[in-house]
């Protein structure tokens, strides 16, 4: 996929989440991303969500989503080990590489809101603590989880292709 097309698609996804957050009350009240950055450097492997000088923002590492290294049927998308098995905010199997990118966007927007709340309410929590998990779960349940494929059948496809260890390494996002 061309970089510009992928950025546009990702920006539309971010905007749909942003529109939803701006209509919400409670913890989301007043939250708005002031910075959205797409970093294509092959050296950039992690994304970031937090507070910038201009306010809450995200910076997304895009390089791995722009390449088509192998034609695979299924991918395993991992989350942080401490909650990878969580049914709401954990990792998952998918046939669409974009689902991995969408998960990263949801994750980083949750961090941006978490840091926004720290500043707004003058409190701190662990980076992947209860505040983050609550925000992340809310976003995932609305914008990603309902659109993921049935997990058992996609896991079976993933496991069949994983017999080839080269494909296994490439199939994990």
C-alpha cells in the first residue's frame, strides 16, 4: 500500500475515534489530539502516545505496515505481556495487517488520554495501569474488537502457516 494511502486510511481511523471522544462526557471531556505523526523510519519500531508541548498526541511507527514481506493468510498481533491474554485488550489473530495498526492507534490514543488526565486532574498511574486499561478497553470495544474475525478459525490458519519458521517470524505483528 502506498505510504500516503496508508496514512490517509490511518488518519480517517484516528479521526473516527477523535469524533467519538469529543462527543463523550466524563474522562474524555475536553480531550483532543493536538499532534498526530506518522514516522516511516525503518529504525523506528515503537509508537508513542502522551503529552507533547502542544498537548496530547500520538506518533505512530509505520514502517512495518507499509511493506508486504510475505503473502500470509493470518497474523498474530501481540500486546504487552502483562495483558496479552486479556479478552478485551489483549493480542489477537487476524487476516488483515491493518488490524495490527489499528490496535497500535487505539493503544497510543489511550496513552495520550491517560497523560491528558494526569495533567487535568493532577494524578499519576502506572503507564499500563488501571487508568490506561480502562481507556484502552473503551476504545477497543468500540473501534476494533467488534470487527476482528472469529479467533479460533484464524488461529488455526496462523498455526498451519507457522510450520514454516520463516513465515512464523513474519506473521507476528
